[in-house]
């Protein structure tokens, strides 16, 4: 799969503040790549650097294997800040202004309005839009020149549940067209539901990155006990679907490979003559996983 964006030890320092520290990442074509981290973790600064808005202190980045240029900029659409349009102009008129600025075809305007669900509101003035509608209009503006990549900074920030659902649906529909999406978010739930890949940032440093299913795994955690733990531990060593386990006084904590459940474990224990006195299933929260990653 082709690499759309490559960051090589990219850093940004503001005086004594190290906003981003030697960040190396690779975004593949067709992925929805999330930069996940709390406020101040370096997400927006990173996006600003790769969009040529902020000058890096050191390191480099490549779009489509090339340095940033006018040509590569035309292949990337971006929404970095709060949507900013002329309040008394209609949605369509605002996009006409944007199209002229980007030298984009006006023939794309109605198509983009339909794509973001604003086709029937094209003649409504911007000041009459809800925050969610304003956000969707901004996405339409970013997509006017049919870019290959869409960059979004906190796309659901401040939205109500309906607005969040609408923007999430829009992101997945755009990705389904073969577009690559790079988004920053501090919301674990958003990244899990929308993204295919994630990079976890903390204080400007990369803590973990990879497919969402690997980094933010929602594996069940099991707690088991038995009268004698020695034979239990011996069997756990032999079971191929036991990912990891650890003993804690009179019990054992463990996790299983995807596709296996506590039923499989209980059955195999019983088959070896081991009767568990306790088998407790505990779902590991995304918050707990995030804290584990950032505290390493």
C-alpha cells in the first residue's frame, strides 16, 4: 500500500517548550489515521507542520513521497480551526467564494453540499446553521477540489450527540470513496469507532502507533481461582489462545486471543480435571488502556 504521508523525526520547539519531539509516523493510502492525545499533546502542532502552516524546528515530512509544494497542497484538503465563513452569505454562496480561492470547479458545489447532507439547505445563510451543520459545510469546502487526503483537527469538538454522529458518518462515507483521512482527537471513543489506525501522543512524544484493534484492544480480562493454582498455571502455559497471565495471591489474571471466551477456558480446564472456584469476566475500558499506554 502506498505511503501518503511520512514524518521523519519531526520536532517543534517554542522556547523551552518541546511541543513535538522527534515524531516518526507513516500514513498509508486509504486509512483513517487518528492522532490521539489530550490537549497539549502536540496533535494540532503536528497537523500544522505537515500542512506547511507551522515551521518545524527539526526533522522532515513528505507528502506522496515529495516535499510540500503547490502541487501537493492541491492534493490535500484541510479543516484546522473552527469553521469560518461569511455569516450573511448562503451555504452555496460561501462555497462559491471558496471555489474561487481554490480555483476549483463551481460544478462541484452542489455535489459537495449533497455529500455533507446540506443539499436542501444550500440557500440558508451560514449564521442560521447549527454547529454541526457549520462543521459539515467546512468539510464540503475542504473537499471542493476533490483532494486525495482530508486532514481534520478535532472534527467533533463541541458538537452535541447528533452532530457527532453526523460528522462520524460523513468521515466514514468520505473514506469509503478511497480518500485517506488524517484526524486529531482527544476522544478515545471517536478514534475507536472511526479510525483504522492510531498514534497515541503525550507531551509531544509518540507512545504507541498501529492498527486501532492492536493499540486500543477491547479484550476481556479474566480473573480465575482454584483450590490448587499450580496445575492451573501449568495448563495456561500450554493453551495457545491464552495471550498472557499473571498470578496475584490466590487468583490469576489473564486475557485470551480474539475469538475465544471464558467458555473455552472453562471447558479446557474441566477436561483436565480442574474445577475453577471463580471465573470472573472483566471488560477493560478504553480509558484504562489509554492510561496504560501513556504511563509506560
